[in-house]
């Protein structure tokens, strides 16, 4: 071989150079590999010997700006055929509650777009793209400009049962936030804010869960649900508000008891005026304008009346207490003046066949007497000294003093004159008189005991009749 090379030495260099050229040509032909360039979703396939992404893009006639997204990275080398993804940058507007920023970006992931503005997206934060809520990790469609709104989750503090819990929510309203947190609000539960309240800042709400309450009134019971904190509010919720003076056990301003038992107490009060009367006195005076034995009221009397106003308190129909609130004198005592008639009016009547003129007549109870009693005791003369015989009339002592000698007529007996005293003529509802007889005619003439009429006969001129005592 050495001998051969030495003999053909003049051809060695040109042959070597030719072999290098052939090798380079073969290498160049091997490097012209196919490459697919996808620009905003539109693919183009080229053959290129470029060994970098930028070289391939130049061959493909693609001009990628500094904000466009190129995968693989534009400075990388590659030896095998492949795919180059080019995503054109678009205008991205990021709006937060505090500020707004605009920049070009080809990033398709919403969370990454937020991160480009130093916004970390936490669970429950919300991202809205062009007004619609999106998944922070789901790629956006390529093409149009993007308005990305960042709504950070807002703390919601729920105060309940003496404690509180705080959770973060990106929901728009309080009701949605509670539902998303798994907190159910029953129809009878109570919450301090309306469920439609828009959450735009940290919010604290109080929540009370309804519980059963039993109200007992007048022996009957009713059970219902209420979230009210006090007895009075619970009664309002159950449609049993306290009426008028009614009270409750416990009192309406006290907390609802743990056992939920409330008793209504029916209360009423009444005002009563109690009076005490002191009877007025009477005075009599002669009234010449009133007929004899009749009376008239000259000045009406009046009792003294003292009044006390009392307030009486009843619970369940039973009196609990009473108190005197006021005392006054309703009227003053005034003596009544009664006029007794002294006017004589002579009248005429036919009695027992006799025509009588009289000025007074009375119903009297009549008994009979004679000089001697059944024991043999005898009094033959009347108190006036006249003999006891028919025509002698005995009357009570008070009458005798006023009427001695008065002429009368007694039905069933006849004419007589008041001349004697009847000491036993007392105790009857009407005047009691005793009519006299002699011993000889008593058995034959005396009348039976009973009620009769006695007429006072008209006296002689100038006689003033006595007034009945």
C-alpha cells in the first residue's frame, strides 16, 4: 500500500479534498430535515438544515416578537425533525379591586397570567375572563385580547353559639358563600344579614339555629321552632305575643330557657271604688202648710260619703294584691229637715150609719177592758178621774198627755173620749188602744180584739189638736 501511495502521490491531495466535499454534501443533505412550525394554531411544514429554533423560524419566515411564546425556546438546538409552537402575544388587562395593569403576553394559563402581575391565586379566589368565571389552571383559547379580573376570596366570620368561625369565599352573595361552605340556613333559623347581601369586603354575621320551644297557657301547650334569643321575641315568632298586662315565666326580657319551656301568665287589673257612707241625721219642725199627720221634706238630707280607689291585680283569675291609690270625700253630711203637718182639714164621712166630721183617722188595734180583772182586782176610775164605762178610751201614756179629752169615734164601738192610760198598749205595728165598758154591760157589748178605724172628731173652735208622738 505504501508503495502504491508513493507511486500515486500527486493524486493524494485532490482525492482527499474531493472526499471532504462529498462528506460535507452528504452532511448538508442529511441536515435538511422536515420541521412543522405551528403559528397560533396554523401548522406549516418546512425542510431546513437549521440546527436552532431561531434558524428554523427564519427559514419558515416567522417573525416572533419578544413577548410571543415559542416552544421549544427560540435559542435551543435541535437535530431531529420536530414541531415548533409559536403563540402570538395578545394584550392582557388584569383588573383587581385595587388596581389595573395592561401588558402583552402569550401565556394561556389564567393563574400564570395573574402570577406575571405578582398575583398568587389561592383556593376560593375567583378569576373572570371577559366577565366569566374560569378555572385558573385551564388554558384559554388563543386569539383575542383578554380581560382578566381577579377577585380575591373575602373572609366571612360567622358568629354562632357563643363562638365564631371564619372561612374565605369568592362567591358573590352571602347565601352562595354559606352554601359553598356547606352551611345550611333553615326557614326558621336567624341570620343578621340578608342572604342576598353582596360580599365586597370582610363581613361578620351572626347566626342562630332554630330550636323547639313549648309555650303553655291556660292548661294548653303549643310547640314551635324559633331562633329568638329572648322569651319575648320567641313568643312573637310563634304568634303568641304578650297581650296587655300578661307576663311570662321566664320574663320576656330573659333568655329562652335551655329546656325551651315558657309559661304564659294571664294578668289583669281592675280599678274599684269602695265607698263608706255615714248616715245623715234628721230634724223635725212644724209645717203649717202640710195636713195634720202628714210629713214633708223641708230640706233633703245627704249622707257623708268617703271613697277609696283601689287597684286590684289578678293572675290567672286569682287576686294577688290590691293597693289603695286615692282617698277622697265624695259628699258632705247634711241633716234632713222633715216638716210635720199641723194644718187641720175637716172631712165628713158616714160611718156605721153616723155622719161624722173629723180631722184625723187612724187604723188602731183595739182591745176591751172593764173595772175589775179576772183576779178580782178593781179600778173603777180612769186616769182622768171619770168612772170606767162605755165611752172611756185608754191610750199609751204619751198619747194621754197630749190628747186627754179628745173626742173620737171607733168603728164597731161608737163614740168615746180619751180619758185613761193603757200601760200595756205597746209592741204593735199600729197604735193600740183599750176601749172601756162598765161591769154590767161588758159581756153584752164588748167588741172582739182586732183592727179598727178611729176617727178624731172635729174639736170646738180654738182647739189645737195634738200632734201624734
